[in-house]
C-alpha cells in the first residue's frame, strides 16, 4: 500500500516572528525555516507503518518555492522513499494546495494520505479536510493513533476531540491528519541524510497538473496583537490573594 | 441572502460555543438560520429556537447525523447551502473537522478562527500562534468561516422565538463509522466556558501531584482545570486539558498558570485572559512577561498555602 505525505516548509517553531513595519506580512528574511512539526509527525507515522510491513512506499510531496526541496530531503532522510515538489512562487492557500494534492493523488494512486492537522504559520487547519472532500474520501482529523487494516480495506483512527477521544473506522482510501501525540518523530542520522541525497525527487509545476492556484483571500494587513505588559511580582500568597480580591476583583 | 450557523450539540444539549458563533453572525447583519443536524435532537432544536437573534432553526434528524461525522455533515450542509452568503461554525473540534470539507465542496476558501468581523467580506484572524493578526478579504460568493469563541461574547441563550423547519436529510455517505468515545467526565465547568482556569505544567511531575495539588484549589475557586502540552504528553491529564496553539483557546476572567514556563505555543491559547497569575520558581520564566501577578516560588509549597487561605 502506498502512502502520500504532504509536507509544508514553515518558519521554525522556535522562532519568534516579527511583523513587517509596513503591515504587509511577516518578516521572513533570514529566518530559520523547517518542516511543519505536524508534518514531521505525519512522515514518522508513514515510515513506521512501512517499517511494520503495512505500507510499501512512502511518497512525500511539498507545494511551494524551490527551497521546499530541502524540506523534502529532510522527509527522505527520515525514511520517505521519493519526493515530489510542485514548484511555484505563487502564494498558495489551503484550497489551492488541496487541488494540487488531488492531482498528485490522481497520478500516484495512494490508499492513504497522512498530513499535519495544521501548519504553524497560517494556523488554517483546512488542507486535509479539503483534500478529502475533493477526492470524495473519508477523513479522520487530529489523529493520536492509526491502525491500518489493508486486507479489510479500512483504517481505525483515534482522534483528539474537545471532550476527550473518539475512534473512527474509515473505509480506504482515506485522509488522516496528525495531532501532536500520534508519535515522536525521530532525528535524521548523518548516514540517512547522505542517503536521502540520492533518493528520487521529481519537480512539477501547477500548470503541469492543470490546477489554477489563484488565491481567494487577500491579506489587507498584518499587525501585531495588542501587547500584554508584565504586571507586578507579589511577595507571597497573602499578597496574591489580596491583589486578586481587592485590585483585580476576580475572586470574591 | 441569509447566514447559516451550524449548531454544536450532543443531540441533547446545545453547546455554548454555538452562542459565540451566532454572535459573530449578528455582526454580519442578515437573517440568521441555525442548522441542527443530529439524531433524536428535538430538545436541541427547541434550545436553538430560543437563542437570541436566530430567525429560523433548520433540523435534519437522521441516524447518520448522530455522531457528527464530517462526511455526512458536509454533504448535508453543501446540499442546503443555496441562498446563504455566509456559513459559520464555532472553531471547535467539530467545526474545524467539518467546515473545510464544506468549503472545498463549494469551491471556496475557508476563513479559519476569526476574532473580528470588519464587514461582510473582511475578517481578522490570528496567524503564527497569535503573534500576528491578519485582516483578510474574501472574493468568494459564499464565505465559509470558523469562529474563535473567545473573540465574540455569546448571545443570550434565551429570548429568541425562531420558527423550526424540518430539512431533508442527505444520503448516508457510509464512509466513516464511530467505534467509540472516551469522553472525560468532570463536574467542573468546561474549559471554553469557565470563568476561572487553573492550569498545570510539567513541573507538577505526576498525575497524582497534579490532582492532589490542583483539584482542591480548583474546587475552592469553582475553576476548570487545564494543562500545558508537556503535562498532557507526560500523561498527567487527558488530552482535552491542553491549552495552546494546538489545544484549547481560552480567555477566562482569571487564569492561574502553575509550573508552566510560558512557551509561545502555550501563550497562544491563554494570553487574552483578563487576569493572568503565574506561579513559577524561575524568576526569568517567560510566563511572567504576560502575567498580571507573578509569584516566584516553589509550587509544592505555595499551592497548599493558597488553597488553605482561600
Ligand atoms: C507544533 C507545536 C505545538 C505546540 N502546542 C502547544 C500547545 O497547544 N500548548 C502547550 O502548552 N504547549 C504546546 N507546545 C509545546 C511548548 O512549546 C512547550 O514545550 C510546552 O508548553 C512546555 O510545557 P511546560 O511549560 O509545562 O513545561 P516547561 O517548559 O518544562 O516548564 C516547566 C516550568 O516549571 C517551572 N518549575 C519547575 N519546578 C517548579 C516548582 N517546583 N515550582 C514552580 N515552578 C516550577 C520551571 O521553572 C519551568 O518554567 C507545542 C509545541 C510545538 C512544537
């Protein structure tokens, strides 16, 4: 069974981003970029399923600028077999990415697509669900456990939901989006990073796939949120209670 | 053109997040319809009809809506989307699961997690874990939107008198089957609706310590309990306690962060709280930069003291 793992290149999660002075967006000049953490979890899951003998091939795909090749190489170093880059300098919104991925699914015919539940830059949390809708496939978002039964043609997924956990059985083919507790991704070892350089990486353009990626949303401005200023230090419990009662008036 | 808001419920009770989503719809200024899709959900339809500002409640009652699976809900909403300029749901796990599917079926963008309405096409939403606020304008004919509940004060659950209409069900997609749910049982208020939240981090060290120290304090304050990702990952508490960028977004009157360092991903979920208290033994912990009241101390010593003194 083939698994497709879409991955996104984003600002590293440790970076404190800065809003550009002209309000046009985030300053990305000289900022460290990395694979979206949820996508690392998706790669790890696919690779583990391969190691367990359930999955036969893991194909990583990224949509975006040429530098996404680096992100794909990381996925290859973590154990993906092949990479596909849909290269474009255009701004890609989740619906456009879902359409590109649908076209890739058409070429690759995977039984399962595993991707991160959200990207930590736009925090949209849409692409997996949109892809499932466009393909007419079933979906399980926010996965914390994935059990594939290829012979029976289904996948059982435990999901993190507001009240706790829920387990769904989906007919394959299906789309699964990962939550934080699905697994702990491995680190790429040096030999695997070297090996990854030799793994196949194909580059396509949105035009090759016949997909119109024009954005539907226009960003009018980006501003910093109102700053919270640090308050005061209290000396002890008694002073804390006094402040909460008499100054903030949040406890009776 | 009217506005369709998707009701969040468990077939018996309308969830309060719906009231926040309706509040966002009110700002758009057209007639508001509330969709209740469920099974044996008459009681929910009646509660929905009482919500202030709602003109019509549309009820689709069928066995295949009982579990709120995205495939079936999205097919239903898509089938009845005609005549609506906006389709809204609260950005709960249900709303986030279903609405992008609806948007894709309609071939429109979704605008996620809005915190403000500028006009009928223009909305404000946090990006980068809330470190920036983007104002976005949609060029689509239908706006599909999830609403961050902390951005809109809920409308009143009573006082409305909407008419209730039955809606034809869409066919069962038969793609996903619910095997089971493990819902955390608690007599405490829900995190999203609580006025006071006591939140514990990695420093608690164990689930036992978390319960022994934080539950009595929460009892005294009538508070909900929350946690950092580290506390959840370590298994101290269930996953639905997590506050943050990828957990729950909360904005209570009082948030007490205990043994939490204040990583940006955690701050993303609680920095809009009215009053923040931080208790941490490290005077340089970043949580103090957003705290109104900071107490540098060992939590194992001061939490029992605090509980006793209240
Ligand atoms: C993609 C991604 C998403 C994430 N999403 C979230 C999210 O939604 N929510 C979230 O919380 N995190 C999230 N994180 C994790 C986040 O980056 C931090 O790792 C996490 O919040 C740390 O939890 P903590 O503050 O409990 O632990 P630590 O950072 O280890 O902090 C523990 C604190 O306890 C203090 N302490 C230790 N002993 C005592 C004592 N005896 N008394 C008092 N204080 C003491 C220490 O000084 C320290 O400040 C995410 C990370 C990533 C990469």
